[in-house]
C-alpha cells in the first residue's frame, strides 16, 4: 500500500528513493521492477507527478486574493473597533507619548530607560483622587468621545434641578419666601430636598376619573430606554455570556397587580397584561405593514454602535466589566460595593458612576425604597455633571433620571430634566416627544401641543407625535380634528403608538361624530390586548375578575349594603334635597367632557376611599349609615356621591377607568318617564328606593328626557372577587 500511495502523491520521496538505489535507468522507460522507477512514471499529460510551477503559482494567487478580500471585509464591515484596540494598547504607553510604539516596547523589555514624564504605574494603581472636584487636571489630552461633548458640558453645569410632586410645596430656604427662585450654582435640588407631601383634596376638588387626563403607564414602549442600555452593554462586552436578570422589572405580587411607587402610591399604572393577539387577515381596519417591533428597534439601535466608555474608562474596562457582571447576575449588594470602590478609585469615571446609579436603582426596587431611588436619581445627575462623558452615556443617564423622577411622581423635576435633554440634543425628535409627555403629565397641554407641532413640522410622519397631538386636540374638544391624527398615528406602528388610550380616544371621538367605524377600532384594540372586550374598555384592570354588565345584589355578595340603602332611601333622599336647597354650590357640574348637552352635577361624600368631612356635615346621617360598610367607604377606586341630572341631558357613551369596582345607583327622585341608562347592549330605568348594579368598566350611556330633574345616589364598591390584599394595595383612582 505504501508504494501505491507515494505513486499517487509524486514529489520528493520518489526522487530520493531513486537516487539511493543507484539506478542509472531513472529516466528510461524500460523494464526495471524497482519501486523507485515506478514512482518516476509519467502522468497521462506527460508531466512528472511532482508539484509544477504553474500549480504553485495558482495556489499563491488564491491565497493572495483571500488575504486581500479579508482585509477589505475587515474595513468595509467595520469588524475591528480600532478605538477600543488603541485604548487597550494605551495602558502599555511607557514613554508617555500617547501611543504604543517601538520605544514603548524597548522600555518594557528593559532595553531603554523610562522617560521622566512617563507614569511609573498603570492607571489602575495610581493613587485615587479623594474628591471629584479636587482631582488635578491630567497632562494628557482630554478624553472626548464626540465633539458635541465640548458644547454639552457648559450647559450641564448651569443646571438647577427642582423636583416636587405636583401640588406639593418646595421647602423654603432659610429666610427666603416660598416660591422664590432658587440661586443657581453647580449644585441641584434632589428629591431628598423636597417634602413628599400630597395635595389634600378639598370638597371642590373631587372628581370622577378625568377621561382626557394623561397618566404614566409602564408599557413596553417605555422600557425602550432600558432595552437600549442593555444592548449598549452587550456591545461593550461582546464576550459576556453570563446569565442576565431583566433590569426593568415591574413589581408584581401574587395577584398579578402592578405597582410603581415603593413607600406610597403617587399615580396609577396600568395593570393590564398585553395579549399577543394579532389582527386577522380579514380585519376591517388595516394597520400599515411598517409597524416597528421591539426586535427591530433594538436592531436599529445596534447599527449605531453607541458608546458608554470614554478613553480613560476603556483602560479600566476589565474592572468595570467585573462589577457589571455582578449586577447582571442579580448580586446587587456586591455590585453596589464594587462600583462604590471603582468610584472611590476613579472619581472622574462616568461609567463607574453610572454603574453605581444603576445598582442603587436596582436596590431601590429590590427593597422597595423611595430613599434609595432618590439617591439613584441624584447619582444619575452626577454622571451627567462629570467631564468627558460620552454622548450616549450622557443621554442615557438623563433619560433614566427623568424616568425615575416620573416613577416617584416628581413630574416637574422630570420636566426640567427633559428640558435640559432637549437643550443638549436639539435635533433629537424622540427627546422632544418625551418632553411633550412631560408637559402632559403636569397638565400643561398648551406647551405639550407646541412641542408636538414643532416635531410634526420637521417630521410630519412621526406617529408618536401624531397620537399625542390628536390626544390633546380631543381634550380641547376639537373632536373632528383629533381623529386623523389619532388614526394615522396608530396606523404608523411607531413605538409608543400601540397604546390603549389612543384606541380609546379614537373610538370615542368617532362615536361623537357619528362615525360607525368606532367599534372597528375598539375591536382592534381588543384584539391587540388593550381592552377586555369591545364593550369593556377600562384601562386600569386586574386580570381574571368576573365581567358582566349588570349584576344582582346576590351576585355581588353585598346584600346587607343593598338592603340598608333601600331601607333608608328616604333619609338619603331628604338629606340630598336639603343640600340642594341650602347649598347648591356643593353640587359641582360634571367637568369631564362626558355630556353632549344638558345639566349634570354631583355632590361627593367619599373619594378614593377618603371621607370628605365638610361634605358629610351636609348629610351626616347618610355618612353614618355608610360607615358600617367598608366595601364602599374603603373603595379607593370609587366614589360615593349624589348625582342630579336635569331635563334635556345626554351623556355620551363612555366607560369607567377600572374593572376593580361595581357601581350601585339608588333611585331617589325619578320622573315617571324619560330617564334611562344603557350598559353594553341592555337598557334599564331607575325606580325610587331601588338599587341598580352595573359594572361601569362596560360602555354605558344616559338619557334624561323627562320634564323634571332626576336625583340618584351613587355608591361604588370593590369588585367582590378582589382579595383583601389587593383591596389594600391597589393604587387609588
């Protein structure tokens, strides 16, 4: 077998065998049986079996071309981050000239003396600065990731942050009157400088839910900033294969309820879990095919290759990675200590301080502590105040700061942060969109409108701006004008547009102008998981509760309350009529834009589970009667109130905000004809002394076509299937 193999291969072995045999017939064609002679046999083309010159040249050209194309691919597809490579080599800069070259190698090998200007130790071993403000200026060039950083830093040092819950008062400075502008310096006011007092509701401040008010909800679109940060870290650490824990966890308890504040509830999040239902092929309303999915968003951002590390941070990247891995693994306490040590060693490191802010943020969530969250908010600001912060990290820090301020209900502080972001990045329309939301959250619809008009003048197809602009127009009762903006915004599929509020208001606007497509949009909202059904369109829900438009007393389990109301209906009526006669000012007009026409007023005794002591002075016996029933007086998602409606009134079809309550109507003064209420597709009438019970999260509508006023008593109760724990912990509405 060996000779056969060599014969097939040809080449050097055959030559050597032939010469060792001493044969003189190596070139003859004759009959020697020597193996060496057989190895020298010619191929069919007459050439010997050895590697020819032309074959060698061919292979040489193939290899050369492969090398060329590999080089082209490296450059064309940007496979190597040269800045990062140079940053890593920078730690071996032994002669202090800012790069790694032959002289550096000689010094490291001991072939050349180290220059006097060269650092004697690596940056990691240098003595840390005791305080960021006392850190000496380095002799080497400033580390700047982008030219825009030069323009950003002066603006940052002019920032003065004042955060407070809407309606709360800022603490007075020593000797200074309230409301005086705070002195500007390089410091800022954080949430810890503010009294977390909540506005006390006065009798005239009681309202049913405001349909056109704007609330913060923790939705998928709002998690985009965190997704971007996660993606950035993966880019900076491509070799990281450690299991990661989702950074932007919402708080869920065993009952599936979502919470946002830690120590106290400030505003209401959505408890809806989105369903992954897609519209059918036969769907009457076509949503454009260019809808952006989250995966596409992240893919889009990945192409931009955002940077979190400045030049100095790249020299300590290994230490930063080690601390970040602890955070990703959920070892928050260890990560906090690791990042604190990094900040102590490298007080001018933006990435180390940002990591500490994230850890404080995570720890606040884990311990449900507002104090820790305020500390994180302050640390995010410290990141932005450092010199040489990479542009992407600066933007990320301030956006996260604004988000956490909103989380605590510090809407005005968040607005200031958003204003600063827009000032720093005036060409970023997404930041202007966020600023518009910031204005909406403090009820400043006029400024929000100006922001979205500016965005749409530059990017007329911005879906996010369109839905919010339509939302504002509808709140201003410009119903017909709002429809195309809401419709086109939803159809755009842009991030932040697939929100139940916009389906809700688009359908409502269409109903009010008589457009029969309204229910098609409600159906689409249902299919996309925003509504429990076409009829039940509340946005703040607990999943799994029994849902039906009309209820009997027995089904609710609140038969004792119903019997007491019906037994004492005349007492309740008389106290209501007395209030009407003596103090008509206590009956306040409905101000939620629910009426098409007419006169409808209400007098509230309990709001969000809190008793209105002044109002109860006008109906003391009624209030005493109700205090026996915590299912209603403790219902923090409802009201107890008198409601008077005069002839000629029509209330638009509408839904309540939550499925967590049921609503009882006790008839007090009911005209014989002309008054009726529809809930879903069934219409009923009131009777004096009798209780009607319905779920107002279903669409309902009211007509008052009688010749005299109608007076009823409204009593909201917790949904009977809510657990005691849910009743205690659900945020108020």
